C-alpha cells in the first residue's frame, strides 16, 4: 500500500506584505520601476535637453515663459532628483544584469554583494550629483 502524502494547504490569495523579498529581487523590481519612470518622463527629459542646447535667443524666450521659475520649485527639483536616481539605478542595475547574463556572479554570495553594490553606488551618486545640482 502506498503511503499517503500530506499536502500543504496552499493560500487562496497572495499577501505581498508578508513576503520577504531578497535583496537581488528588490534590486530587480527597482530596475523595472526606474525603467518605467524614465520611459514615462521621456517627453520632459527631451524638452529639458532641448532647452539646454538652445541659442541665447531661445534661452531668453524660455526665461520669459517662466520655465526656469518652474524648474526652481522644490517639488520640481525633487522630481528631477528622483529621475536622476532612476537613471543611475537603471544604469548600474543594467550593468549588473549584463554580467549575470554572462554568468558572472550568479552564485548566491556574489549576487547579493552585487545587488548591495548597485544600491550603494546609485544612491551615493544620486546624493553627490544632487548636492552639486540643487
């Protein structure tokens, strides 16, 4: 007679607040969120880039349109600081994922270390560049 196996009751719903995500998974989710944020803010970034390349006459036109006054608001500066973090995190995590695709650092300890490195470097660069540009 075959032994009866005890089946564990599976949850009917997934409670995301009870799941403890490992650090590499957290970095992966932040990579996706930062990519979405950069994509959605692409028109703003293109407009700011175009304004930075303008001639002196165009810059005067922007000043008269009070674009620079809006860019000086603390809320807008925080948004731009968030975009700076999104770019830096997406860049650093992208390099990490390229290395993982080449089978470099796929073991548990190096994967955790590279995830922590991505977070430290992206936050440090954001703080440094944010202080310079604030």
